[in-house]
């Protein structure tokens, strides 16, 4: 059907209001700025300058400018900018970021109401003006965009319609900050390279307080998000400099903000112990299916066109027959060529379709890179890139969702191709949310594997972070700034820096004096201390990362059957228990209950309310650590009681493999006395959940009732914790005890209601007894009554428990006490799915250890007071054989030798005096001052070496530059001489034809040879 037949049909129109509507897709303002940076990167720019110019007469008080040295646009290409959805970047194998032809319009209109674009390419200068202010003032509904252009050399307008040019420039002079043609040309002059683009956004959007959304006054080297606090916000969401540093996974463009270079990062080079995991999946099909459908459509159209052309060719051949005239042959050849081209195009499109159909079935492979952020551990999570552009950052997944210390500080990086996942228009999310969730789930599984592979949990998480200077109990607190910790962190992560000239990344060798060194923005390869990488023509070193493998626990059919049978059994028990529950509707129902069923007084009700409120609060990332030393050595059992009377005595010898029963239904559980009693530990400050300890009974049955209340209370707390887990994760496996104790919660709640009405009822709960005949022959030591009463204070402690030869972090959520021992119920931060989420352990056993306390600097006054009130330190053991005199003399001699070897010059104690020092004098030796002076001298020596090296490098660079200038001058002289020789030869012999330098050299050599 001819196009002319559509001329009377209605057409979709773009109204002026769409400019604002389109901009609202950018909820994150830095994402709008990044759209303009993406355009520069796609234009192959090597540098972009983002700066502001003060203009008090404009809304916001300044203009925001983006200047790059990319390929620019000619007048024809600039018209594509004003076509919404038009993009030349779409291609099957394209690695460019832009795909939708919408970023410049939506991004600039999100920042301000108006923008003007200046671009240079070839011999043309083009200006594009898009202004909402102009439309509002003129009352226009259509989107009108002036687009004048000029000749680069003559500055004359490139137009065949002078009237149109006059209207366009008049609108620009009226509604833009530039009021005449001279001011416009000044903006073109800012593009110093042979091509490039300048985008200026003005009349910026304001907040409710009439201040611009972008703050350029607080930090003159940055663009900040106004009204965003410095604390509690990720730096990339407050500072555009920080966001631009991680915007690209492999930065190849220099970014300058307010004239200062952004130190861009390759995240994989900034992590401790990075490791890559290969991941392949056939799951990501949405985008590939769209491509197959599109290729199929194009192949069908091409096939139809080819058949039509072939049919036309055959018909023409039959009609012409034997007619071999010149015109007939020309027409036939033209039709045959057309049919051949269309058939070739159809075959090509068919091959593309087959390739895409084959690729659809093949698994998509991604590289997951994980590493630990030891520079700032609270900045952790997944960074997801698409075609090298950051889409999502700090995404928590896998064990990080648990909120504990497991996988804390770990950063993950992945670059997803456009064919795997398609980003949304604002490039802040992915279009297919379901497949993105699957990607995060897969990253979570690999993250758990990485955590295992690093062995951080097995060695101790707190100990690991202590090594790098994280001494505070607060997870978000920065690391220590002491020089030894700074050096430790710098040694583990070598500095990677980009050459300002060739844009290659170089890894610098570790140097002691370079820990806090500030490198210049114009750093070049010549400054590299590594001689193999100190030239721009040296190839860039690839980062060699160790490769990890995801190890999945394969569940057999028998295991699955067992798990299913166990779940069915648990649900049946729960149902039976619920059927036995009696609902209390009146006071008469209360009288029917047994008299010995009691509930704690109103103080317990308040403690239950406190517990529920505490449970509703989100658990902090790293709660304050208890005042215990992790892996603290315990005293031998024979001396524990005599030397530390305030602590729990040591356990008797362990019988082989005796486990207490976890079922409350059992009448006589195994004796807890067969398990070890807690080891000697330091007294801890009161836990935050210490309010659970019941009030003392004033009756004659205080001891028995108190014991019974403690058991009831710990059971209630266990049941509440289990109910919370069931609500959060119904699919997770729960321990047998939690399932059996759940019905008790119903009765506890009914009794609590009765307690609030002033009715005191007792709850029948048989005390847990010990089989005396099963106890070992030697009677176990009794737990002091004081410690039994204070056992409930252990709730909330952070501990590590060994499960299957691996240590996992957790928190004590319940305590069970009896005459022989104390048991803790520990809820883990993270364990594999095959392991229960909590476990009962005996306090002080080898299977549990307490985590290290916070450093004295970070302790609160209350914590320090509690520590001071603790028992006196243990006296030295005099029962062991004393150290021999020979060993002491040997150690003294070794210490003297060491001191003399490292002796700093001009130390206040003469070097010879060290030989005559006694052991007591050596103990009092000022080692701190000694090593400070030694380190200072060593630093001075290194600095002198570095200064000499820098001076030498500078001299070499100057000499190199001088030689380059001389070489250039010599080349110019040689070229001038060659030109003069050619001119001279042409005067002597007019018919001579010499076009190249090689021809001239050959001619002169031939003349000299003939002369000889």
C-alpha cells in the first residue's frame, strides 16, 4: 500500500508535558547525571569535565556543564537527539551503554528545566536548544527544538533557509544564558579537541527550601546531594565523585569534577583475597527470546522480498524471450542483480536467526568476583553492572540477609551482558525482576561458598577484623588510623592506578613510604617504580584471580524421604498439641485448671512485653561484644575453685558421647552432669535482655519456685524465638525441641492474661531430674548458687559454636540451669541449610567459645566499670617446675643481640651499655621509644632514597622531553631540506617527478653512483 494513502490518518504527537513526565523515571538524581556521562563514554571520549559556572540570574544560581572530547555530532546526527527513542547504538554485539535513545532528554530534564548542546565534528558546529521555559512562556504544546549550525572555519551559518536560521538564533538568544552569536562561539571554543560535545543544563530544579538539589558549595571539588547527612548514607548516594569512581567496571575515560580528577576504581583490584567463580545457567532467556523473535521476523520479511524479486526476474525473462536489445539487457541485468542481492540478504538474516536460536539453548556464562573490603567493612554487598555500567549497588544476598557477621564486609561484582538481562530506562534496575532475583540468589550461593573458601569464620571473624585495625564493637566504625594497621591494609591490597596518557592500569609495588602518599592527577607510566611497566607502550597486566568452584551438597532420595517424614511428624505433633489446648473464656474456666499451674507475676508480663518489643527491633549488624576474651585459656580443674571462687568450677572428666535428651516429653532425660560444666570465664556486664530474670519469691517455697520459674521462663523464650523463625521462614527446618514446646506458648499466653487480671495461678511443670545412677563414679562438683542465679545474664552473649569441625557465630537466646551444669541455646547467624539454625551446648565445653570483647577505647563507661569490678587476676602458678637458669640466660643474650642489631643512631642509651644490662634492666628497657626512633630513622632513609629516585626520574623525563623536542626540530629541518632539494632538482630538470621521500633518496643515490 502506498505511503500516500496514509496521509489522512491520525498521527501520535509528543506534547510539551512529556518532557517533564519522561524525566520522572530518574528517582536517583545521580543516575540522571550519569546518563550524560554515559553518552560521553559511548562517544569514545577519553576525558569528560563536569563543572559549574555561577549565574545568579538563573534559577539555582549556577549552570551545570558536561564537556567531553568524544567524536561529536554533525547536523544530521544531531537531529536524532530530538527523536525520542531513536538510537544508532543498537546492535546485537554492541557494548555501548545507550540503547533507548532517551538518556540525554530524560537526564537533563531531571536536573533542570532547560539545556543547550554545543557539538563539533568535521567542519561543522551545531547547537541544539531544548527548553521547557521557552514552551511555558510561549504557551506551546508541541516540542520545538531550534537546531542551527555553522561552518567551522568561516563561522557562517550552514542553512538554505535564512529565515529559519534567524528564528532559531533569536529564540536561543532570548531564552538561553547566551545573548548573542559571539557568546555562542565562545562555548564552541571550549571544545579544544578536533571534535567533542558540551552540554549545559540550567534553571535547575529546587527543593522545598528553594535551594538546588545539587550542592556545589559544601565541597568545591565535588557535587553533593543536598540535604543528605554524611552519617548513615552510602558515600555513592551522597557524593557524585564517589559514584563516578565506581560507575564503570573497567574505566577507560578520565573524569574531572570541578577541575579535579576522579580516582576511578576497578573494584576487583580494591578487594582483599579476590576470587572469581564461573557461573553458567540456561535460566536467562527473556532477552534472548526477544532477539530470536525479532530475527525471525526480519528473516521472514527478507525471504518474502527475495521470493518476490526472483518471481519478478523469471517473469521478465519469460516476457523478453529472445529480445536481446541493449535496453532489454540493461533492464534484465538490473532485475537480476536486485534479486541476487535480496537473496543474499535473506540468507544472511536466516543465518543470524539460526545462530540466535542456537545461542538461546546454550547456557549463559557469568563471572562472579568476590573479595573482602578491608578499607571500610560496612560498605559491603553486590555490585551488578550491565555492559560495564553500574546498575545496582550494595545489594545484600545470601548470608548477608541474615544480619549477622557472616559474609560481612564481602563485596561481589558481576558484569551482565545486555543479552542476559536488560536494564530499565533509568539504568537503576533490571526490566525482568524475576530473572534478576534468580541472579541474586545464585550470587548468594556463591557468596556462601566464597566465605567457606576464605576460612575467615573458622579462624575467627573478630580476630580477622582485629588484624586490620577494626577494634571497635560498632560494625560501622572506621578502622584504626595507626600506622601499623594502615601498613597492614596497604600490604594486602596493592595500589592500582591509571596512566593519564595511555589510560592503561598499572599495579604499583608496595613501598613503605607510599602508604599515605597522594599521587598527582597527571600520573603517567614513567613514574612507575616497576621497570617493566614504566612505559606507555608496555602491555597492561591482566589481573590473575584464583578460580573457585561452587560445591553443592547433593541430597540422596533417602535423605529427601527422611526429611519429608520428619516434617510430617512435626506437623502431626503440632496439630495434636493444638487440639489439647484449652481456651479460657471466663473466670470459671480458670478455676478448672490445676492449682499447681502458676504464672509469673506482673513483672514477668512486663518482661514479656519488653522481649516482644526488643524482638521487633531490627538486630544491628554487629551488636556490642561481651567482655570475654575469645579462646581464653581456662584454669585447670584442681585450681579453678580455690583461685577464682566467683566463677563456675571446671567440669569433671567427660564420658564418651553422652547427649542430653531434647524432648520435654521424656520423663527422665539424660543427666546433664555427664556434660562438662562451664570453664572459668570473666564476669560479663548485664546483657540487654537481662530483664528476663524473674523476681524472687517471698514465700517459703522460694528456692523451688525460683528454679521452676527459671525453667518455665527459658522455655517461653525458646518458644517465642521458634515462633518468630516459623513466621519468617516456613520452609526452613526447625529443631525437634522447638516443635514440641510450641503448644506450651498457648498456655503461657492464657496464664499471662489471667495474671494481668490479678489471678495468680501455678503451672504444672515437672522439674527436670537427673538420674543419679547414671552419673560417673566421681561425684561432679556443684555449681555455686550465686552463679546459678546469675546464669540468665548470659542471654544475648555472642559466641562461636563448632558444628561439623567448623566454627559458626551466633547468639545465646536461652539458658537452662540445674544443680550440675548450665546449658546455652545458641541461634546461629548463618549455617548451611542442612544444619539446624540453633543448638543446645554446655557452657564452658570445647564446642563453644566466647567472642572477643571491644577494645578499651571503644568500651562504654558502664562496660569499663563492670570490668573493673571483676575478680582479681589469677596468681601465678607455683606448682609447675620453674624456668631453668640456662633458658633465662639464653633469652637475655638473644634480646641483647637483637637490640644491638637494630640499634638506632643517636639513641639516648649508648649501644655498649646494652652488653652490661641485667635481665631486670632489660625488662625496663624503653622498647617503645627504641622502635619509634628506629622506625623514624628507617623512614628518613627510605624518604631520601625516594627523593633521589624522584629527582632522577624527573631529570630523565626532562631529558626525554628535550630529546623529543630536538628530534622534532631535526625532522622538520630534514623535511625542509628534502623540499628544497626537490625544488632545486625541478628547476634543473623540469620533467622530473618525485612524490615521496623514498623516491628522492633513490634518485640522489642514483646520481651519486653515476658520478662515481
